[in-house]
C-alpha cells in the first residue's frame, strides 16, 4: 500500500500551467501519451492507464478493507504489485529500453 495525501485542483489553461512549471525550474524531458479508464467498484476508484509501448497500470483507491475485497474479486496477482510513482515506472521503462538498444548495438553479426 502506498498512502499519501493528494492535492487536486482544476486546470483551465495548459499553457499557463507549463509556464508556472518553467518558472519553478522544471523542464519537459519527455512527453507520454496514455488512455485512461475509470471504474467504480465496491467503494473503490479503479484507474486503468494504458500506455502504447509500456502496457498498463492499475491504481485502486479506497479503504484498505475495500481495496482487499476488490483485489480478491478481480483475482489480481499480488506478485505484480508495485508501490511506484509514474516517474519511477517511466524511468524503469526507458532504462530497460536503453539497455536493450546498447545490447543490440554491441552484438556481433
């Protein structure tokens, strides 16, 4: 389980938000597109993010009791669970991808 406080707000202008991030010292290093689906089950919000090259990520939000019931209902494999941020997931994907590219370049014909 990853327990943290989330702060949410509405964003009406992406260009203004990008400007705020730049002024805070952030810079865009990569753009990632995904498709997002929402499900509600057993008092839980289930978010499924589908990445074209990476695969999918499922997040279940709710009380520990409700999350456990949801995991059980959907027979989710706990060995595949990770308490990582999206930044961590994307870094691992790109590191893995770079290693594959280096391995291919170093292979002899």
